[in-house]
C-alpha cells in the first residue's frame, strides 16, 4: 500500500502567526496531535505538535538548568529555549522544514522515515503542495482493518476510494480529517463529525458508490465546544468484544 491510500486528505492547518492558545485548542477540539503550518499561499513551512507544548512556562515545565550547564550549552541554546517556552505564536515553536513523503511513497518507506527521525506524522506532498498527512493513527487503522490475508487494493478499490473522497470533500457535512480505506469493495470511513446526521449522510454517500459491498463506520462524533467525543457504535462494539 502507498501513502495516498491511507492518508488523511482534509488536513487541518494553521499559519505561522496563529497563537499558541488557538493551535492548542484546534488540536484538542479535533483530537489531532499535530498541525502542518502553511503560509498564505498554502505552501508548507513547518509543523507544530503536542511535543512543542510540553516545555511551557504557563504550566511550569520550562527547562531549569543549573548555572554551570547553561554556561556549557551556551547562550544561544538558552535563548532558543526561552523562545520555545514563552513564545506566543506558532512560528516561535514549530519545527521548520519537516520531513515529508510523496503520495506514492510505500508504507514501508513511511514507517522507515518515522522511525529514523522519531516523528509521528508526515505531510504528504504533490510537488510543493500539501495534499494530505499520514499519522501513526492512519497506520494503526490500516493494520486493524486490513491486516487479514487478502490482496492489496485493486484498481477498482482505488477508483471507489477516489469517488468517495471526491463526494465527501465537496459536501458541507463531510467529515473532518477524512480517511477512506477500501479493500475488496469494503469501505472503512474515519474522521470527525459534529452532528449525527453527518454520519448518516456519509454512510449513504459511500454506500451509493458503484462497487461498494459494505461500509464500516469509524467516524468519531465530537462536541465542538467541550471537545467531548463518542466512538461509532461499530467501534464501541469492537472495544467491548476485545
């Protein structure tokens, strides 16, 4: 399988001038652990993740080096820590020039890059345009749903997947962070919805695509204000069974 077959296409992004508080709230409300940072032309310039919020002055977790160690690491490192721990904008804490993959990267290549550089997510690029993101959650979903001894996705499966994505991305009620995996006509939908009617609409849209034999619901309902969430009935049943 390749990156484009498991990646999330509707990627939540922020710009460099987004405030730290706003970025943190976007992550919490949408249950994502990282956000690509783009400029006003939509070009990728960095990435901000949960790890960038661990050492923060607001929660008293900033680095507290002994004086001798501060002298050892040098004033440059100390100044850099100060900006990261007290910066008010995403551009002051984000990782510049993040590692990326192309749409055609194999999942083996994706995993190798994640392990080699100790990252949990990789933006997916089409030349210089951001077209998706592959996270550990995407890989976990692929393993959970597709690890059985069945063939790799066929051309028909890819056609079904592209049709579903095109339909849902045009809809106002389409899931956020949409993920679509298809194997032998079986469709697995992942993403975030804020209204249960959106779930029904997404299921019907997928069921109406020619070649689909079954649709599995992994859509997670999230209450926008509080961030409270509920798994799908299908996923809850699987959790109870395990």
